[in-house]
């Protein structure tokens, strides 16, 4: 199969009104819909599909957007097959309803028709409330929290270290899966809600989070994400042509395609890792014109964390999977350019703590795969020293912030946290839910704080 | 080889290879079109209504509007189509041509006059052109001139008068086409019989409004800012058409052969009309939706039905359901039944539970864990609505209960 070399826009098309209506027409309109129980962000497809079916399209859009400010992004990026669509009863008749795609359509339809959930004649602006909240990080968790608080009338400022908002949606996913124009439209709802967005404004100095509180913010939500790539251990000198997935994907978004193409076009390359990011990188490498793209993974195909459809798509497009092979180092040429990846064959041994059978290296099986470029996509972790930005907040070993996903509270009063910085690498939709959970806790905290403000009398009690 | 079934019928003394006809409409507008329909297999045609050249009847634009049901297109069709705009002479030449080229097919010329003399002139002209029979259009629902279209069909004395006028000038069979926009079709049908009609065709379109624009508040079709109540047809009107068909077929006083139409798309629809008393059936909206080709499936479907059931002639099926059609008072209400569930095939959607609770007898509970309905049998009203919404055909069926079985009384609150 030939792949597009256009890396600028989403390759998978969406529904239009006809096809979305037809898809909604297949819905069984279940009692106690199972789809509505499958979403980490508590999306209610049972309601929005029914609304679409009964020609209440504005209501359907509202159902999605009021619950999830990034409804469009989730519609495009969610692994729906194992979430909302998993228990769809239409699969017993034919196949599950394509819920993610219907959700994406509703958002695109809103943009096409100019319908605004948080603006125009159908929206009643919330009464201004006194709270002032700082959100650190304009990724899915931060944006979701900001929207939720703004919906309640609080003033929210989002501080983003990078020049543009979106976090992984902008810098961590290739545009052929999720394009910038789509993100921009989605972010307009935040503008309608009056969220203030400060880009190129990192909160990354010692005690910076606590300083926000001191500067008059009533609460802080830390949603900084994971921006430090895990590296293959033992690499002393970086050969030219070796990239981390983070640099690789971000470079594309920053218009450095030509520069990358130099390392990939017409050449053999390797991607290390078996997750969704590794698949994305491999597919980008194909689109940059790589002659051969090898995906190197130390376990078996069924153990790969990437989604089934992603794996299949990569295989169909021509990515070569080299499984049960542990990368152990790199070979460089005389000029210091990458010449190969050293690999050791593995076999699956006993189960490890994750319940998966652990790869065991086979002695004497080392070989070298000749490639002139490679991308490491083996995970992300917190930025080194990031705990210094919020010294009053307890962190776990490795730097993840200690916070319960049920309330997103940290050990520090007034500081909340969510998204990948508390979970490790996870789905966009879970980060969205963290944002909502944190907003709930912050609202509660602001309420508590308001009633205990010094010098103020509590009106609820008789004197 | 597949057995070849003889589908021929004789209608008003004319034999045709099958009972399937195009009805008088845009689908039968010219010989060029009708010839293609004959090639596809249609047994006859009601040639689009002709008027004299005394007045010209221009067509509004646009002419039609669709009624879609969800993603299902054309559940109904509204039209403000007028009579043929080709002029009388070209149509008569076309009829003569068709009769010569296709002698085995039935050409029924539809005519509509505005006075006695016009009816007479048209009848004579079409007879001379070689039409096998005439269809008298007493039923077009969007004529505004008094004494024309369905305004005739609603005034029984005019039906009789104009039929008699035509009867005097031609010996070929006369088929009077009825409007459904009345309470009792037997009255105008009997008037036509008194005037000398040989058969009745029905139904013409039902007066309706298919849609109202929400932005412009214009009922459709939007003819430059104006809508109008006009003829509505298609699958949505079939049950209404079957009713009129059966009522006329059951009337011993009428006793005329019938040509049935209204929402026919498949051989099943056609056969239902035949079982309700029609000798031939006519189709327009089905062709507007799918083209002439649908007749292939009508022919094949009806042939196989007859072969499988050992029916020798289509005529043997005409009116065969009528002995089983009664007034509701004739029902044996001592016999009762319930909806029976084959839960092995259940997909767990729970729509049965929703409708039973909100529109039935509250006979179902919902096992949320297993996602299955649980029936309390003696609360089931046997309305069968659960079976209508169930996505698995045949999962829910009607089952008769033994004599003496009793349904539980409905709970009374506030006693």
C-alpha cells in the first residue's frame, strides 16, 4: 500500500451529516447504554447519538462539548475499540457504532455551522465568581481543567512553556493523525469561555508553583505532562541520525521536515519501541520517504502496547516489525553518523510484575541491523529536577507527582495535579478526566476557602 | 433452468404478460421512456394524463419534494406535477407508435377534460390513436379549476356525467381513477359504474404537506416562496391505499375489476394489492426512486411465490385475502396470547423493556447485569410493540395462551 507523503493534515476523513446520520441510524438506542459506561472522561454517547437520531444536533453537540472541551480531539484520537465501542450492542447485529467518528463529526458540524456551545444566543454566561486559578500546562489535562473552572465563572490563566497550546496534541502526535487546524478550532471554545492563555510562559523555576499562590492565585493545577524521553541505556556518544520520538515529532510540527528528510529519505531506519508513539514515528518515517522502516520491539506482537488497529495499519503501510529483539546499542561510522542498531534476540520467559511474559536475552545472538537513522520511542518521564518547581508537592520515585486520580489533590494545600505527570504515559481522554476531577476538587477547595476567609462571617450559621 | 411461470392477466378483456403497469405520471411521459420500461418487463402503462390543447398548464418549478425518514430516503414523495406538457399530438403519435411496436402490452391512455366536450374529444382522439383503454383522471389532487381533477372525484354526479360522456364516444374499456381524498371511495366508484366505467383504478395521491422549511417557513416544495397542499405518494401511503382497494373489492354492488396502486416497490407490495382485490397494479414513486429495473424483481419474486405455492394463475390470487378481512367486532376476544421471547438470540439492547414500560403493559423487568428482559407473562398485553423495536427479527413472537388464562389487572394507584 502506498502512503501519503502529505504530513500536513489528517488522513482519515470524517463523517458528513448523511453518513453520521446513517451511523446513528444503526444505533440500537439501548436501555442503560453500555457505551456510556466505557469512557474514562464520562462521555455519554448513548445520549448524543440519540440526540443526533432525533435531529437534535445542537443538543448532541452540547452533550459532547459540555462534558469534554476536547471532544473533537478525543473523537479523533481515542482508542474507541477498547473504550466506548467495546460493549456496543450493535456488534451483535453487525458491527459497533463508530462512536468516536460520530463525536468528531458533531464537533466539525458545529464549526461548519457556526454553532457555539459556549457563546451566542444559547449560552447563559456564568455569574463571575471570585476565584482565580493558575493552570500549568496547556495540554489535555490543563485545558480541560481550565474550561471546567471557567464554566463555573472563575478566572483561569493557563501558563504554557511552549510557544503554542495543545501539549501532546500539538507536539506529540503527527499531523496526519491530528492536525493543527482542527486543534485551533477546538481551542476556540476555551476563548469563548474566557480562559486566559499565556504561551511561552514556563512555570519552571525553583518554587514557581508556590509563588503563583503567593501572587494571588487561589489554587494551582499542575498538568505539566512528561517531556523527558526515556533513553536506551549505555549510549555514551549520540551518533548523528539518532532522534528521540519527542524531538522527532516536535520537529515536524515546527516545520523542520526538510531537515529530517535528509536523514530518512531513501534510507533504512529503525524505530525502537512498541507503543502508539513508536507506531506514529514509524508511519512518519515512511511518509518522509524511508526505503525501509524497521520497528524494533523486545517482546511479541500481542504484547505491544500500541492499539490493534495502529499495528495493523503500520503493517499494511509497509513497516517491518522485528519482534523479540532487544536493542542494546548503536554502531556509528567514522564520521560519527549512525550506521546500525545492535540487537539481541530474546525469548519470552516467566511473567513479570505487569503480568506479561518477560523477554530474556539469548546469549550469543547479537546482530546488527544496518540503518542510517533511528528514533527512540521507549517512553516518557518527568523532566529532570521538575520537582524543584513545586518543592511543597510530594513526588514519587522517578518524579511523578503523588496525587490520587479520584481527586487530583497533592500533598500541598491549594496545589492540584493531573494528567501524565501523575499517571505516567496515558491516554488523552484520561488526562481530560483528570482536568475535570481537579476542577471539581478546586471548586470544592475554593468553596471551603471562601467560607473560611479570615475576618469574614459565615452567613450560614446563626450568630 | 428456472421454471417459467405465466404471470399473464386479463384486465378489461385485454391480456397482458404480467400485472405490473406504470401509472400515469412522469414515468410514462413519452414513447421513448415507455419503450425502455417495456424492455425492462413492464406489462402495461397508464400513459401520462393528457389534456386538450385548449389551455396550456405550465409546470411549477420545482415540481416535487421528498419526505425522508431518518436516513431512509423517499419514504414519501410530494408532487405538484401537472398533466402532460408535450401537447396532444405528439402524445397520440407516441401511443400509435407504442401500440404498433408493442402489441402485447397494454396502453391505457389517461385523459382529463375540463368540460363534456373536452372529455369527448380526448376520448375519441386516444381511441383513434390505438389506446387499448382509457383511464379517466377524476383524481389529480392539485388542480385548482372547479370541475377538474379530484374536484370531479369528490363530486359524484360529475364522475357519472363525464364517464357517460366518454362512454358515448368510444367502445374501448374505461377505467375511472379515484382520489383517496374522500371518506368513502365506493360512492364515486359506483357513480363511475353508473356512467359506464368498466374498471376502477386507485389510489391517486393523498393530499399532504411533506415538509415545512424551518428557516424560511415555506411549506415544500418551495415554488419561489410559496408552498401548496398537493399529492403525496410512496411507501408511506400504502396502508391507506390497501384499505380503499379492499373496501371496493368487498363491495358486491360495485363488482368491477380493480387496478391498484399506492406505495408499491416490491413484488410483496404488489401481491398484497392483488390479494386485496387488484387485478393489475401500477407504480410511479417506486420507479421515481429506483428506475424501471425494479420490475425484474417484481416478476421474479411473484413467479417464485406462485411456483413455490403451486398457484397456476395470478388471477387465482385476486382478492384471496378478502374472506379473512372483517370488522373488528368479529374478533374472537376469548382467545388471548402473549409476546414470547427467544432470549438465546437477544443482543441485550433493552429497547423492548423501554417500550413495554412506557407504552405497553409494564410486563418486563430489566436484568441490568445480564442485560436481558425478564417477562411477567400475565402482565403482557400482547400489543407486540416489543417485537417491532427488537433488532432481531423473530426473536419475539406471538404465542396463544390456553383457554381460561387470565391477564393480571393493571395496578391502580391511590386506591
